[in-house]
């Protein structure tokens, strides 16, 4: 069965992102004795991170990042950077850390380190009301944990694969969701986007039949869809979808990783992560110890 990929990277918000990226070039990395950290985020993944009309970064990760820096006795500066070149820019020293809804995966661990995870959320398919894929998924379980392969998970994924044969699925490029769709739904035509917001816009315009995204992005899409967007099938966690959302760091920055790990553990233990979760998501994304 031939797997088709149709790259449909949109340019909406590109001007904002490129403008914000220019800020990165003048931000130096924090070295010995300095107390300022530069943290990159995308600005296109609400409520994790988003750009305001004035080009400022805001969202759950921005608030959490400032809180972690406070606990570490650092000042932190957030800068926006395009998702697909974020890891190379980190390794080149353009900033000190990444907080951009980035999930820990084995592939990413080959090139960078992670502190955390600090959050955990499922991923799910969504479509427009009236699309026939919804009718074919009524009896699937609510959530499937892919950390261990089970016969039930295999059956559900095979059924979804059949349902989505010939359908157009929108996902953000270079994400665990994109890799998931490529692996489990080979009969679909995959549309890759630079932001989830652009994938959502194409779903609302019926240019794709479904999108696959994390729950935070799904909640934002449901709000914007005004009852026209419906999730379908189970939500999926862990396994191919990674070990949770974490802070990306250079592999040699071991002291910074240890400091972030301590601050994350403290913020989770005293309820700070939960408080910020409820404020931005409406549910708790805290990683249980």
C-alpha cells in the first residue's frame, strides 16, 4: 500500500514568527556566572504557547517557564522560533532551552537532552460534524495507552486505519503526531502544516477530512469550531507519542538540566503545575511521579 504525503505548509503567522526569530540572533546563551536564560517557544500551539496580536509569547509554557526560572533564581527571556528548525538552533547556541510542547522521543534524545517531563497530554483525531468517519468509531474505547502493545490497541488502530483509507489527515510537521499518522494510517493522504492553527483552518474549510493533535490543541480547535468540530476515536498516550512534554537542552548542559529537573519536581509537588494547567487548559496536565 503506497503512503502519500502532500506537503501543505501554510504561511499564516509567518511574518510574526520570522520577526520574532530575529530576536533570537541577538540573544546570547547563558554561561558560567550569568543569571539570564533564553528560552525558545513556537507561538503556534495554544494553549501551550501562542503569539498575541503584538507578537508577544503567552500561554501555559510561558507562565511555567517564568515560574521555573524564579525557582532557579534566573531571569528568563522567551523568544519565538519556527518549529522545524528549533532543535538545530538550540544546538547552535542561539538560545539555552526549548519550551514548545516538545515531547521526549528516542530520536530527539540522539541530538538533545531533556529536563522533565513537566506535562502530559493525550492525542486524538477530530473531524467536521457530518463526516462519515465519526459514524464508524462509536464503539472504540475512550483512551488507549500505547506504552505496552495490547490486542485491543492493535484492533482499534487497524480499524481506524481502514476508516481513514483515502482520507486527508492534517498534522503539524516534525511532530510525534505526524510520525504516528505515517506509521498507523498508511492509506491516508497526509497534509503537513507548520502550525496546528493552519491545520485547523483547513479542517474548518473542508480541505482535510481530519486532524490528529494533542488535547490542548484539540480544545482550542473545538472552541474555534463552534460545535462544527467533533473528536472521534480514542485518545492515545505514550508509546510512539513519547514520554511527555519536556524542556529541550543541549546535551552538554548537565548542570542546567539538573536545575530544571529540581524546579519541575518542586512545581509539580506543590501544585503550581496543576494551577497553571487549570488556568490554561481547564484540566490537569501534571506528570504523576
